[in-house]
C-alpha cells in the first residue's frame, strides 16, 4: 500500500505541509488539529513538553506558541537527521534531539507532557508498545501522554476520504491502527487512560493518558 506520493511528501516539506493542512480541515484547520490533544490540559511556560516524532517541527511550533515558551522547555525528538535539521530552522526556540522513539536518549522522569501527532500509525505493533514504555519512563509521576492519530470512522461518510488518504500516503501499519485499542495498550503498561475522544466522524482519536504516581 501507499503510492509514489508517500516518499515525495517526506522529501519536499511544502508538499507534506500542504497535505497536512488539507487533512486538518476536517477538524477546523491546522491550528486546531495541532492542539486538539491539548484540550483541557494545564500548560504553562514551566511545563516541560516533549514533541515525540516531531518531524520538521510543524506541531512543535504550535506547542511553543501554546505554552508561550521562549526558553527551551519544549523538546522535539525524531530519528531523521533531515527532519531535525528542518525543525531547528522552523522552530529555533525549541530544543531538538535525534533519536529513536523506542529508545529515547532522554533522562527518566524529565517531562511533564509527552505529545505526539499522527505518528503512532507509522509503527509496527511491537514497536508502538516499546514507544509507550519509553513514554512512561520519561514522564514524571502524574505526567500526561497526549496523542492524536487515525481511528476507525464511526460515520460512514468519512470512510472514503480516510481510505483514499491511507491508500495514497500510508502503509499497512496505519490500517492496523484502525483495528487497535490504543487506550487498552496504554492501560496495560500502567497508564490511567480513559477512552479516546473522537473527531471528524470518528476518523481521528485523541488520547490523554496519565502516568500514575
């Protein structure tokens, strides 16, 4: 699955950004999409935030704006050197670290909030569970893991659009995520995780899981 558009979207940032902005229209635009997982969370300039799988910093920029951050309390992590290079240019006020999400080069209990946007659908199931373990490790007790990603639509009107998008740009892991109870995976690790909140006819899920302690 996926077509030639997938590698092109990663090679050319303008193409990726255009796709992301178009997809975000289903929830009211890019700003709302990038901050949807932050609803009802208390975030201050002192909140230590990790933007997990940050890519070129598209969401990192919104996270820094959201927390009125100017002193490096927001950190982005990604495995791609090119993405890190672009992110440093796009969001100079944030700190960026190159590393794998399933083996983060970060200290234990070093973040109050870990946020990830439309990245977990890229992971194989075992890889995703390893990432969740790492999220648990780097969060402080009482910290929050917030994520937004695909979900099986509840409204059939949204199925054609989502299926077309996945066919053009994604691989089997995205389809597998639609069949996965992500909240249950997080609870199995120890997170206090309510059921996801659904948007765009159920085609997007927002999860806010808290590390007990």
